[in-house]
C-alpha cells in the first residue's frame, strides 16, 4: 500500500518536473526568438540609416567637388578669388566676417539643390529601393 502511494507520488513529481522543464524551455525559446527578432530589426534600422548617410555624403562630396573644380578652373578661379577678397574687405570694414557676398556659397548651394532635386521626385517605392538593404547587408543580418 505504501509502495503504491509512493509510486503515485513519484509519478506526480516526475510529470510536474517534465511540465516545468517544458514550460521553462518554451519561455526561454520565446525570449530567444524575441531577442533575435529585435536584434535583426535594430540591424536593419542601422543599415538603412547608414545607406541614408552614404547618400547624403555622396551629395555633399559631389557639391564640394564642384566647388573645387570651380576653384581649379582658371576661368572662374580669378573671379572667385577677387569676389572673396572683396567680401573679406567688406567684412573688415563692418567689423565682422559673414557669408555675405561669399562667391563660393551660391555655387555650393546651387549644386546641393540640384542634386537634392533629383531625389525629390522619387516615388515612395523608388525611395524605399534606394535606401533598402543590399544583398551583402541582408546576408550579414541573416547570419
């Protein structure tokens, strides 16, 4: 009689231990899945921000190259230097240097505006495609 009660209690404890183990395993798996998904989403967001930064860097580098080429071109270089000198003189006269009459600022602003205008006409799908992850970035996230 005592043996049957002991065996029944043992079976109950064994089932309870198995239920606890399975419950804990399920909770741990759900947590792992949630963390993995959250890490993947964070990585995707970082890559998209990097893609946007690279796009903006390309715009600014291109605009600076335009300014440099204007300064390197002998035809425009003299006029730019003379205008910069006159701008400096007016700044000295006024007691503070500003970008007023700066010859390079309009060149830079116009170049940035022209490069940005090319992206303003993009549709939502084109914009998404432009900023979305490339194949290497997707492969890195999956691994």
